[in-house]
């Protein structure tokens, strides 16, 4: 790959020019003033949470149905995760659920744009801004996703206090290893985050505060820059394949296809159906060589590491129902119609029906 070769030749593996170039490109795509590369999508959450200087007892609202990093980073920055339930149709959090979880100790709200479609940011921002609570958009699964708000397209990561991206290899924009980025409109926050990722110093060997080492490798930035021009086409390809599946599953009582909120343009990081007897269907598909996966099998409020928070089975019923019913099917731009047909036939065969 010539782009990677150029980095190898130049040998500037840390903070080479490709990092800034990628930051600028993703800032443009996401309609934000600043993009700050870092070591992973997890660190992209960790650094802004750290910047909040959370004190013992400070609460951060977060969905119960998401990847672990969303809540693990709250714990690791000294906060207490407060879990909220999700909307059955979109798997995303709702303004009403968030409003019900706000207390005088709420210091931040993390909204996850799960599976590639945005949560209803306009309603969430309205209630957060009224109370002066910062909103962090976890857009790890939603780079380039957008939503119509008040007649304009708003990008994932654009309207919150900050937004976070992951370049984990399976993401729509995937690196050849770990990588992440923080998006923000706030000049002061951007400056602080740039310091925190470099041991808290804006000048080498001089430290205004204690930070850490969390940089995006130049090599990864070069890979991502080479892929970025294809992202919109790849996401459109995923949308087409998702629409095809959903048309084939329509009217099949056992399979509930994913719903996209009409205000959203989703990027279908995952195509996730809801089904009865999910685990048996999963085995049936895997036995036929059809890759599929459960994102996620246990809601975060029921994870053993959060037992001390006092949640019980039944606390957040929609998140728990999702963990029992969801199954993500293969979705990627290279998937052919014939391959999709094999997947659909295998699903319907399991439920005793065949499509003609
Ligand atoms: C919703 C969500 N948040 C955070 C992360 C963490 O990203 P990373 O794996 O790059 O640390 C991921 C990705 O795995 C994710 O899907």
C-alpha cells in the first residue's frame, strides 16, 4: 500500500502529518471545528470524561445496551454509571429515559448511536442544555451517519459537547489495528484533549497537568486516509443490502427487521434482527457457514463488575429483552444478492417457512 509505504520510508511513526490530515478530513465530514486522534474508541471516551474531573458520587448517564467501553470508561474516570433503557424499535436511548435518570449529581450524558443510526439528539440536547449537562456522543459505530434536525442534516458527533469515533478494524471505517478520534466544536476542550493525549503537555517535556499516552499511529492514519474516500459508498452499499434484507423479511412473523427512524440516514454498522429462539437460530446459521453474532448478550447493568450498583433483572426491560432476541446478520458492501438470499433462506428454513 503506497500510503503505508510512505510512512515507513519517512519513519515518522508518531504524530506524522497523516494524523493531522485525517483529523482535518474527519472534522470536515462530521461538520465539527476540531478532531483529535487518539489510541482507540475507548480512549476517545476516556479523555473527555477525564476532562470533566469527576468526583466520587458524580453520575454519568449511559445506555444499558451498548459495548462495554461506554460505561467502563465512566467507572475508570471516577464516575458512577447510571444506566437507562432503550427504545425497542431503534435500540437507542430516548429523551424520556434520560430525563427520568437525571439527578442533581448528573455530570454528563453519554448517547450511543448504536448499530449506525443516530439517537434523537435534538430532544436529548434540549433537555441537557436546559440543565447545563454536557452530552458525549459515542459515535464509534456511526461515522458519517446523519440525522435531519430542524431542516438541516446533523452528523454523528457534531452537536454534542463532543463525539467519539472508533477505528477498530470491523468498524465502517476500520484501521489495521486500534485507533480512535474525538470530535468537538469547543476550542477549549480540543486544546485540553490534545494535551491529555500527550502526557498533559503542549510542549515536549513541560506538563501543565498529568495526561497519558494516547495517540493515533501515523501508519493507522495513513490507512484510514486511503480508505476514507470510499466510506460514503461503502455505507450506501450497506444501506442497500439492509433494505434488501428488510424487504425479504417483511411479513415473516418470526423475524423483526431493524427499524430506521425516518429522520435518520443510517450507516448500518450492523444489520440486527429480533427473533424468538435466537440462540438456536444462531447455531443453525453458524452450522451452515453463515457468520452472525450477538451484540450484546448481557446488558451492562447486569454485568458482574457493576453488581454493586444494585440493578436487578427486570430493572431495564427493553435492554434485557434485546439481549435475548438480537442477532446481527452479515452486512457489508461486497455482499452479493445471491449470498443474501442464502442467509434469508436459512433464517426462514429455521422457522419452517421457505420464500419463493
Ligand atoms: C459503541 C462503542 N463504544 C466504544 C467502543 C470502543 O472502541 P475501541 O474498540 O476502538 O476501543 C466501541 C467499539 O468497539 C463501540 O462499539
